[in-house]
């Protein structure tokens, strides 16, 4: 992909931190290959990255670290 679908800005390959939710599970994936718009920062995940996410969800026992995040519940 050369141009962003939304703003038509230039899209470049980068490695990102991606917060992935699957059901009740929430994973932070560091270093995920993605294509990112330089203008609006829209993120496009190529099929290979989606396969990586599927594989990670299938074998969650290989986690490398745990982080704590605050949770706010609004009325």
C-alpha cells in the first residue's frame, strides 16, 4: 500500500506497539510489523502480522513480560 485510504498520505512500513483484544484477553504486542500513514497515523496490519497475532493468542504461555494498567469504569 502506497497511500492512506483515508487521507491519501504516504504509508510506510514500521514496527509498532499494538494493543490487541480478543474476547476477555488483552495483549500488548511490541515490534509488530505494520504500515502506518505519515499524515493521519492510520495503521494497516498486513496479513503476516494478523497471522502473528493469531499465533500469539493460540500460545499465550510464551509471554515475555507483564505490565499493570489502570482501569477506569464510568457510570
